[in-house]
């Protein structure tokens, strides 16, 4: 199997896993940077993540245009998120955009910020930035990222972080591999649910700077951290693509 074939299958698996774990619903999307050409990436056509197939995967330039100029299938409107992040971050190999409900309160709160409170998300770091599209593009947008300029502005807010919230919209997450991205993205909503529950109980303790630093030193491709990918792929009905 070529590296391109492996990458395309991994995009399919990632979509199915993230749908299974309700990180993605009928909307949202996940991509992988081209393994041989960093100026391109693979993303599905406009289709719900739970039903993505190999034939749905499209190759894109970083500006969001399909490599195949004859491509006529509907494409994700917000594909510019992916190109913006890949352009800004050469270290990033996979990108997710999700509308998970658990993150939305933290994207609009003026007093509470999302913090890493469970061990599995220590690698989101101490600070989770919030991107407000209105800051640069005014208060008459749909809050959707519909062009590369908006995608670049979001990527600038993400900066060197793994996660950025999008005010009233969702979040974007960056991964050093597709396995790394999927694992972290599965646990981000769980972390938000845990923090919200703890806030309702009163005071809570987030991960310390030292604990976050220790998590950041872990090998994201270790066999232990791949267990979820293999299990979830089978549960999502695409184990044959592994």
C-alpha cells in the first residue's frame, strides 16, 4: 500500500471514529496533510463524517482549491480552516474542526476559561485561546470560516497551541499525526464535561504546569496511545481499513 493510499484510508477512519465518539455530528470535518507534499492536504467532500468512504476524499491546495480542477462535487464550506492551519504550522500533520456542544459554553463565557482537568488532555497546554471572528471581520458574518483570509486569522489565534475555541461556533484542534489528533479530540469534550460538572460542585483543581509539561513530553505515537485508534476504528465499522 502506498503512503497516499494509507493516508486516504486514515482520513476515512478518523471521520468514522470522531463520529462514533460524537466529536463530529452531521457537520465538522477532519483532514490530513499530504505525506509527500506539505502544500496539500486530504479532506472529504461535503458529506457527514459517519458515512465518509475512500472515494469521498479530495486532495486540496492550502488555499482550499481542489488539486483536480475538474472536481465538481460539493465541498465543505469551511475547508479554509485546514489550509490556514497547515500554512501557519509546518509541524501540524492533521486538523479537526468540531461543533461539539460541550465546548460552546467556554467559547462565549466572559468569566470561565477551558482548562485541562483530566490527564488525557494535558497536552492542550495551560492556555486555550478563543477566536472571535468579529474582532477582524465585523459583526455581520455567519461565524463560519468561508475564505482563506478568515482561515489564516483563525490559525494566527491558534498560534503554537493544540486547541483554539471559536466563539459561539466550535473549536479547531491540531495534531502531530492523525492518531494524535483523534485521541486528543475524543477527550477534549470529556474534559469540558468534567470541568463543567466540577464548576457546579464548587472549586476545582486543574492540572498543574508541571503535570502539563510532563504530558507534553510523552511520545504521542507510543503503542499505548495508539490503542484507542485501533479499538475505535473497529467499533466504527472500518477495522478493515487499518
